[in-house]
C-alpha cells in the first residue's frame, strides 16, 4: 500500500501526516513519536510504502486554521483507518464529541452500548491506539474524576488541546461533558 508522508508545523511540535491518494488522513502523529507511527502503520496495513510528499492543502489549511482558533474546521476532514471493529467504532464516536466538551471513558463505553463497567478499559485501549491525533479527538476523553489520564502524545499536549478548545477539565464544577448524538 502506498501512502504519502508530509511534515507540518504546529504549536505542539512538528506533525507527521500520512495520507492516501484520495487525500484521506490515515495517520497524524507528532514527529517525536515516529516509532509509534511506523508501528501503527504496520499493525493496521501490513506493508506500506511511505512516499515523501507535500501536505495536501485540503488537509494542511484546515489544520493550520484549527491551531489559529477556527476549532470546528477540522471536523469535516476525511479520515480512513484500519483497526478492529471496536477501535473504528470508538474512533467514529470520538469525532462526535463537540469542540469545547469532553467525555469520560465510562460514559463513552455506555454510549457505545457496553454495560460492563470494565468496558471503559477496552475503550481506553482503543482510544490509545488512535492513529490520528487532533482530528480524531481522543484528547477529549478524560477520567471520571476529571483527571486527564493517559495520552499517547503526552499529557502536556492533551492539556494544551483541551485549553485551546476551552474544555479545561480543571474548571470549577468539573469538566463539561458531552452526550454523543446518535448513541
């Protein structure tokens, strides 16, 4: 499978964008996590050929505008991911969390139809395997007590993204949580 690798700058560090010929985002990774990118590409697609290419304007411009404060502009960016059925369900649900809101692992599990409280662990694992930073906003999922918990790209980035989106978990009265439409 041939995919295209582009480099983008962001306030959180350089990004590695992997896209396909149809200009779908296959992965968006922080450059300091390049090994993670290659591991996920192998797990999801097997053998891939990464060809250096300029970032497609249809992806680069909305990402730049997001970082400039136009927060909703990335929600229509096209993505295409492999992964298990559960992972893809979780990643689709993440895209439904509105900007400025957050949800919890447990609430996300319930909204996906899981009644077992331990399902939050599986949801957290799927969240952690998300190959598309920012656009598939796994940073909007926090612990039920308001703690940020893990983030594959570092808690400092998760905190920055939530503050950028005005979804600061440490706000008085706790985080603003979202109910996902369609669940």
